[in-house]
């Protein structure tokens, strides 16, 4: 079952695997534990899913802006 939601606190409770999309690009796919590990390795906040999501989206948006300037 695929669920698309911005209610991340609920998704954190019910999902086995999580995918994070930004502007149609898949930034992450895997379990919540794998996402926490990825967040720690990348220097992102890893306290909860919403913090991880926002950190990953912010970083991706910065990269996109830099690429657009080139």
C-alpha cells in the first residue's frame, strides 16, 4: 500500500518503509531506521521524521538553486 501524506507523525507510526520526494526526485527510500542512519551520516536532525524530512528537503532545495545558477 502506498500512502502519500504530510502528516509525518502518523506515517512514522504506521509505515514500514518511507520514501521522501522533492520536486519529483526520490531523495530517500528505506526503513525509518535506515533514514535515521542516513540523517546522522549526512549531519541532519534525526530526532523525528518531520525534522529529517525538512532537513533533507532544505538541503536538496539549496543544491537545486546552486545548480540552476550554473
